[in-house]
C-alpha cells in the first residue's frame, strides 16, 4: 500500500509539473472552454491594457494604428509577447466611443487566444458623492483607469499602455515575478533607461525613479522631458531645463501589482479627489505612480524594480510612426517576431 501511494504521488507530481510548463508554453490550448487560451488559473496574473486614451498629440487612435504591412498595431505585438510569457487573461480598458472599432481590429483576434474582458473608463465612474466638474473632458488618469477594472481582476495583475512597445523580455520578467507566491502587497515595476525612451520629435512624460537595493523608493512624474542637443533634460516651467542622465531608471507605466493594489486604488481615490478637484478640476490626473508612492511611503506596500534594457517605441507624435515601423521590420528580419502574430 505504501509503495502504491508513493507511485501515485510521484505520478501526480509529474502531471502537475507538466501541466504548469505546458500551459505556460501554450500547449493546453484546447482545454477549458474549448476556446484557445481560455484555460487559466484564478491566481495567474491578468494583463490589464489601458486603451481608452485618444492621443491628443498624435491626433488619432494610436491603439489600432497599423505599424506593419499585415495591419498589426503595437498592441498586437504586446499581446504576442504576453502570450509567449504565459499570460492567458486580458482586460482591455476602453471607451464606449471606440468600442466597435477596437473590437473589430484588436479584440476579435485576441479572443482566440486569451480569456478577454472589456472594461469601460468613463468620466462619471466616481465614488458616491462626487460628480464630474463642469468643463471636464480629460480622463481621470492611469490610476482611475486601472481602478475601473476592479470587478474583472481577482488576483495579481499587470498594467501596460496599449500604444507602447515594451519588448519581449519585459513581459517574461514581470510574469515570472507575479507567478511566484508572494504577499498581496508586494509589487513590481519594469524600469527602462531614460535614453531608450525618448523621441526625436518632441517631449515625453516619464516617471523618474529613485532606487535603493533594487527597491523603488520614489517616482516623480516629469511631464516634459526631451532631448536637448546631445543630452536629455526636463522642465517644469518651459524655461528652466534640468539635465537628466541617460541611464536614469524611468517608469513606462509597466507595473506588476499584487491583489492588494486594487484596494489601495479604491481607498486613496476619494482623498485624492478632495485634494485636487479644488485646485485643478479640469485636468488633474490620478496617476498609478501616485498610489505606488503612497504605499511605499506609508509602508503598506513595496515595489521591486525589474531593470529592462529593451528600447521603447511609441507613437507620441505622428512623426514617430515611421521609426516604429522601421524598428519592427528589423525585429522581424532578425527573427524576434514572425510575419504573422496571433492571427
């Protein structure tokens, strides 16, 4: 009897090991509901993609703009990288105004590989007792967008921008971090070198990070960073420029959160509204770094910094489009991506 138990236990251990590896590799595509990629663990990290923005400086819907000859948008490359890393569950945060186009161009393809849910970020999604200020049309920011997904996320989750190209190693690194058992208030952020995240065509906004022993101690949103001759600098008033080292770690809004972050986002939002609506009712934004900082400073959470040496590509300006196309073409030629992604 004892020998039989040992054999059964060994067999179970092997099956569990095989399942874990096979599911991550995408082998178990036909299990679960029968829809490819729909089988997932409740504690498997969920990918939350912020796709509700309009792109005022770009002048159009960057989320679905084709960046190759096959009609793929940057988000298609993100989904491909996420799938390779092990993600099987995706939440798209969009607006009702772009719902039809987004689902036709991106959503239908993604639904063949992922368990997909759609969440809608609207201005009037506010705590009880609050209303949209007169004249406000600007979204409430990345923190509010992530909070809108609270009913679609039941465990650890990753937040990314739909129109940023982060590179394959970023997804693998953050997935592996969150896939390991850890307290719900232990978070992570993928950090890029500033020199790898600027554009030739204007200014960008970046979260400038302070890091000690691999842990984030502070992140400050600098909303106007640009190349200045051979260097990089930021300004707060448009006149005085402060130089930044090209190796400075910056946040590109690639966060890996434990489940506790949803509680943090919800509980801190009313106090933020109270502090900011009287000062800047039309444009104040509830940023994710604000909540991450607050949790670090009061000891309710920690953020591990995962360094990434990938080059960021994005379309802040229309002039960026060709450089994105050229970079992705080179990657396909070098075998990093196939001609067809999750088609």
